[in-house]
């Protein structure tokens, strides 16, 4: 009864914190003066204390606390901020606790510019950081630090040293992987391997999770107990070591949760009390969320706590436990069956967060984890032992690390095999919030029913009466059905047909337009950027997954400039684990430059069909009133040169909906389009060449007569796009202009009669 009351009290506190997050704006945002009062690009001088240092190849990020920010004779205080500086500009090694001064430009963190994209601003907000400074100089003022900082600094140095040893002995590929598993050091992690693990549901192996912490903590505790030490000594030693390990590996949410639960368990062992995992889980959640309520909406928090909650509450439902005495019988079951019920339980609870944050399900993860998780203690034990032995014997230590290498090799082969299996990933898109509420509400009702059946069974056994078991297994079957219905319902919601959806993505300085046709076909018109690196991986692919798009039926490339093809190149290279492209559509071969020729070769190597489209040809989707056409009207055959003037121009039509997609056509290309007679009036125009002054001439606009103009251009781009001359021409014609610079992604939907539009960065409407 006392345990139940403690759990209920913790749930009440968490509910209050969740209400603060959803309804109020006071969640640790009191000190945002620098972000609010100083414009981006302002030169500032910052002095503060080093909290942490993260070193990458091109940039070193330094978090400072207790900061004083000086600019224009004014001094502001900021609790935390991040200073970014190139490694070659750092004159000396930084340590945690150092007092430093930095000078540079103030910048804001980026919010997500497209649906489904990573929200950098929200990520740092959860850490109490609201602004960054891109520094030109950073110098030490003092090396004096607190005892806490000195301990933390030593842990950080050990982490770097051990990571270096792993990469030296195991090679950069496997050493980087083992550094992530053992030390939480991901800077040396191979990106292809990271994606392989994540797409197959094995990504938790690469993060310091509760599983890692439990293996280490309980391993040390069991060893000390077997060695004859007391409960108190073993418990305190295990808790202390785990606390230091938590600090060394980055103090993540999962690590904090695991340490709190382990410390409570050790406290129960020392005092001779019974440990209740549910109480420990609830207490850990309250401790973390009292410090930062925003963690209640964090993926790491929900996945870590959800996994343990699944094992505690849902696994008995799958295992079919009906009475306390049957737990002993269950322990006699094969390890595979016990692991299968635990894996199903974890996946049932984590289904919601996985769909909400990642938009897809690794179908075979339940089975894969039955193989990879049992090998993890061996890999971690061999890794820790190998690092310890290296100090005394290079050969023996290297042998242990070779065992780690063999296990990681097995992990890679398992992941590659799973990726080749049919339907290895189910791309569902992001579910609506109400669907998740319904899902977890039904899970709660099933669990209440199951545990009431269990209590009745126990009472009957105590009275030594017979009881019928006709309901045994039914709650578990219902949970399995729910686990399939949730992603299935989500997928169906994203397959709505009968309307066209056009999204001009914010890809920075470039073009990327996604069209979902009313008959179900998906098209991508260009996809590249000249100022956003890995635009395919970080801007285009997440949006497509968010929309439930697993394959692109037609990827049209207007011409060969990098700001139109760089993202498509990425998608072509990574079709096995990313977005598939069935057909790459290029202009007539006479307009191909070297970049387009290389792209065609790459497509062929990766199994993508290549098609040419000429003026007058079209792609049609649907029939009757649901018919939509995407017709090529340029470039004209009289042009022989490649480049902007020879851009592919497409016209989309669906009922009263009409849109012109112009690539970078300008100058002679526009004149030829007007003369061709193919250029008709279109209500919506995607401005050519990012709104350049050489595009959208008066003659061209007279022929098109657009009412809505969409411009794709990067914020603060060096070309000054869109140019003022173009904006003035559009303004004089009373055009509604929407630019990705101000709006983020712009989405237009139409049922063939009415238009509905929305902007990622605020606002929407209909016409």
C-alpha cells in the first residue's frame, strides 16, 4: 500500500510538471536576455566558466556557465551559452572549470525549418541553453576550479584517453563503435554504421543506456559480494563507481535514471528491505523532471523510462502470469521465450515515441534484439577488461579487444542481413497526438483488466478453489493487436488520396519540392543546397519520413547545379537504409552537363531507372476527376547549351489547381518558353533561380499571370536572393509572395477546387 501511494504521489508530481510544459512558459526560461535583446550578428565579449567541451573535426563547442556578456557598453548575465570556435583558433588546451573570455558574433539556434526536421533550438533549450557565440578568439583567464570541476575534468580526460586507446587497438571503425558503447563518445562513430544500427532497431546499443549501466553496476556489485564483502561495502562501491561512470560518459538521461534506480536498489539491499522497481522508476522520473520539466517531451527520456516501464508492467501480460507462485514456474521457461516476452513488452510501450520522433518502425527489431542484447555483456566485459589489462600486457589486452571486434562484426552482419529482408522498415509517418492518447488509454485499460484477473486468481488460490483460465493470454493478444493497429492507422492516415500536396522545402540556398499526387504517386522536383551540408540526410529525408513516404516514384532534376542535385545524390547513394528513388527523370540528354552524367551513372549503379523527358511529354496520375498531370514545357529544343537557361520546366494541373515549376530558367530560356506557346496561365509560380533579378521578367509574368509566388532561398545567402527588383515586379502585380527565408517550408494542398496553405514558421489559411 505504501509503495502504491509513493508511485501515485510521483505520478501527481509528473502530471503537474507536464501541465507546466504544456500550458505555461516558465520552464527554466527565466534567463533568456541575450537571445531576446541582442540581434544576431552582434559582436559580443563573453566571460564564463567551462562546463563541457565537445571536440569535432571542424568545430569545437564549449559550454560556459555563469556568463557575463558585454556589448555596446552594456553587461548582461546569461546562465549558460555555447561558444563555437575552429580548433585551429584555440591557442591552448581547455579544461572543465577554466575561466575563459571569448569574442565573436552572437547567433540563435535554429528551430526546425521543415516538418520532421531536427529542432536544434528545442534541443538546447532542454539543457537551459538559448544562444551561441561564433567566436574568433577564446583565451583562458584563470585555471582555478572547484573540486567538482576537477573531478569532472579528470573523468573527461580519462574518457578521451580510453577512446584513443580503443581506436588505436581496434581501428577507427570498430574502435569508434566501442567508444560509443563503453564511453558514450560518439565523435569517432562511423556514420554509415550508426545509420545501419538505428534503422534496424539496434541504435540503443550505441548510447549509454540503462542496460549498459545495469550491466556494469550489477556486475561490480555481484563480484564484490562473491568476494566476501558486506552488503554495505559492495553497495556503496557499486553506487560510487556508477556515479563516476555516469559523469564520465556525459550524464545523459538514461544514465541518470539507471544510477538513481541502482542506488535505491542498493539502499534496499543494505537495509534489508524489498526493492520495488516501479517506485524506483517513478522516483527517478520525478528527480529528473523537477530539475527540467521539458524532459517530459524528450525522446531520450521517453524511450529510457518507457523501456523499463514496459518490462515492469507489460511483460507479465505477455508472459501470462496469473499468480505469484507462477513466477517460479516462469523462471524455468527457456531464455528465448522470456526474452521474447520482454522484447514485445518494450516495443509495445515504445511504439508511440518511436513513431512520434522517428516516423518508422524497424520490423525485425524484436527478433534482432534477442540476438544482440545477450552478446552486449560479453562485448562490454571484454572491452573493460581489455582496457584494464592494456596497462600491463599489450598482447592480453589486445586479445580481449579482438573479442569485442568479433562481436561488433557479428552485429554488422546481422544488421546488413536484416536490411536486405523484405519490408525491413515500415515507414508510417508521424501519428496525430489523439491517436497516441487513444493507444495508451487502451493499453492502460488492458493492463487494469489483466491485473484484476491476476488478483482474483490469487484470491481463489488462497481459498483453494478451482478457477477457470479461459481468459489466459487474451490481454497479451489484445496488446499485440494494438501494436499493429497503431502504425497501421498512422500509415493509412498518410496515404490519403484525392488531393494534391505541394511542399516547397527550406533547403537553404537551393531547391527541393515534394509533390504528393492525388492518385498516390510521390514526386521530388530537385533537391539540393549550396549552403546546407548533408541536405538530403538532414532536411529532405526526415520530411519524407514524416509524411510516410518510403519511396519517390519520380525524382525530377531540372539541371545539374549543385544546389539542385546534392540532396538527390545523397538519396541515391543511401536507398537501402533511406528513401528509395524508383525513377530519375532528367532533361533531354543534349542538355546534360558533367554533373548530370555523373548523377545518371550513380542512379544506374544503385538500381534506379533513368528516364528523359522532353517538352510536351507528361506524367499522369489518377483517372477521371482525380487525374493530375505534370507536364514538361521546357527546355526548348532550339537551345543547345546546358545551365540555367536550359532548366527543365514543369507545369502541374489538377482541376482548378495549376502551378509552374521553373528550376533556374532565366534570360534566353524564359524568352523561348514565351515564344513556344506552351506557357499557359498558372495560379501558383515557383519563382525561378531563387528570385534572381534575371528571372521573372515582365514578359514572362504577363504570360503566366501568377497570383501566388513561392521563393526558395537561403537565409542570409551571399547572392542576396531574392533580389529587390524581382520582389518589386511581383508586388506591382499584387502577387502573394511566400519565401522559405521567412516561412520555412511552405505547403499548399488542393482538392482541385480550393487551396489550403501552411507555413512551418507560423500561419496558414485557405483560398
